[in-house]
């Protein structure tokens, strides 16, 4: 049976697909962790080391998402004004939404009904 016709499906390089696959579980894990911390201690504040660790991931995510329309809404954490856990949860949730949108635009169902990346040639 032929592949389902997908409109508005963008292509992705193999390198970017690999980068997505590497970053996605880290983002999900970090978001889940800070979400739990936020529930336990919403006013808890990150230290500079934690801000640096979160920003290392966010910088790589921003690089992957740099051509997306949502890019301008994606912020890094400030280590001058240390954020609370709840602030971090909001920021990470924005990145999760951006990554889902990124994937949805480049993911399609092939002839065997498998969901795969639309790789650029």
C-alpha cells in the first residue's frame, strides 16, 4: 500500500535527526525532574551550577530549533537572577512543545505504516 500523503512535511538532515534523538530524552528527563521539584518546593531556587547545566542543554536545543518560528520565544535561564524551580519547569515545557512541533513537521508515515523522519537527500 502506498505511503500516506503528508502535506507540509519538512525535511531534516540525518545529523539534525540524530541530534533530536539525542536531545529529546534529556529534555524530557530534565523537565520531569524539575516538574517534581517544583511540586515539592515551588519557591526553591536553582544555584548557578544547575542553571549552567540546564542552559547547556537549552543552547543545543536552540541550535537545533534556530529556523523555527517559535525560536524567538525560547529563552535561556539567567544566572544573575537565579530562577525558581517553577520558572524552570515553564521554560522546559516551552522547549518540549517546540521539539514536538519540530518533529511533527518532519515525521511521516511510510508505506509500511512506520513513522519515520523525512530525511533530506
